[in-house]
């Protein structure tokens, strides 16, 4: 049953800095956990991928998905950049080219999907994380029903709504160009737009609707990160279950991980909470199921957590 799950290289890619730890070793460690599928995340380099080929070409491991940008790009085009929504045409062009490169690698590796962090709204140029960090602090100190939280919430949402449309329209234009390239090259890879962990990142529910409406018939889907959705549900900036129910026919994949009460996530299932119980239906539904875990999970935690998840899914 564990073979129905993929494991992200987010768990052990940090070891690549070690002198004697290669891409081959990375996949071998994941295989030893009991997985035969891997998602290559955005810290995996071209060299690491070359080192993985013996395990991939022999069929011992398959690549379920790539997390854009993969192979790794410059930090300016990393997981928290404006990316496909850049107003600067040169930067947006580079983001499109990086995504096309990921598409080509996915096609070469027979991966079914690419996970995309599409963009974000710049709500505070001086400190990008200001409002998200403050929302979390006030939530933890005063509660979501407090007057202090209500006032901050209204201010943060107002700023986000003031600037989100231009970025969303640019995302649609960028994705249309990428999909046209894929059609021209006869590449059948699916693009999954991931919900994010910070309230100012795109897409929210309205932005998913805009994107799916603007790209009808294109291979663009929803990729749902359970930990991210749960965090923003708590802050009342995102209704994850409403989004999942509305777009369950567009659900391509899920990132599965647990989180604690302090907004710390990417833990093995059922090691911090029972929150995954609320998402079992959607884990069942998703075509691709990826354990996206951080380096602090031990092999024992992962094996135990996945076993418990399988038990509850059954």
C-alpha cells in the first residue's frame, strides 16, 4: 500500500551538501523507507538528477512529479517569488522559461505532474512576510475572535485585494504560453497549482476560479497542500474544504504532512495531530499522493506515520 505514495526529496535533499552523498544516495534512502516513487523538489540540481538515473532507468524508482523550479534555479525564481505573476516582462519571461525547462525534465523522466507556486501579492514591499507573520502572532496571542485580530485581518485582506488581479491575469497569460508550448511539443504533463502557506500568496479560492475559467481545456489543475490549507483555515484567510469540494474534479495531487499548533509543519502523518483525518476523502481522490516532509523526521517517524495514515484510509 505504501507504493501508492510518493515521497518528496524535501526530506533528505539537504544532505547533498555532504561530500559523499549523491542524488543516487538520496533516492536510495527514500527507497529504503518503503517508497518506490519520488517527487523531486526545487532544491534538486541537474547533477543530482544525473546521479539518480541508474535507479530510475532500472525501474527501481519512478518520478511521480517535479516541484517547479526543478532543476534548481536562482533564488529570485524560488518557491516564494512573484514568479509567473512578475510585472517585469524580462523576469516573467525567465520564469516561463524555467517552468518550460521543468516541463521538459518531467517529460524526460516520465513524471505525470509539475507542482507550481504561481505567484504572490506584494502587500508590504519593505517586509514581504509582515502581515502573515503578524496575523499568526495575533492569532496565537489573542485568538481569531479578538478585536485585535479582526482589525488586522481587515487591513491585511484589503491590501491583498487591492493588488491581486494584475498578478492573477499575468499568471493566466504565463500558463497559457506554457501550455501552448506543451501542445506544440506533444508533451502530456499536468500542471498543479499549489495553495500556499502565506495569506498573500496566490491562488486563493477566487483566483483558482479565475485561472480555471481563463484556461478551460488546458492541463492546469489544483494541487492541494494539506498543511498550508490548514494553516490559512485557522487564520480564516482561506476556506480549504470549500475549495476542495468546489474543485475536487480538478484535484491532481496532494502534499501530505502534519502540523502543530504553532504553524510548524512538514511533519510525518499523525506525529503532531489528527488533522489529516479531516482530509482522508481528498487523499483518496487525488491522483498523486506525496509525503512532503522536512529533514527533522526520522525514518521511524515516517514509517510509523505512513502506516497509521494507511490504516485510517482503509
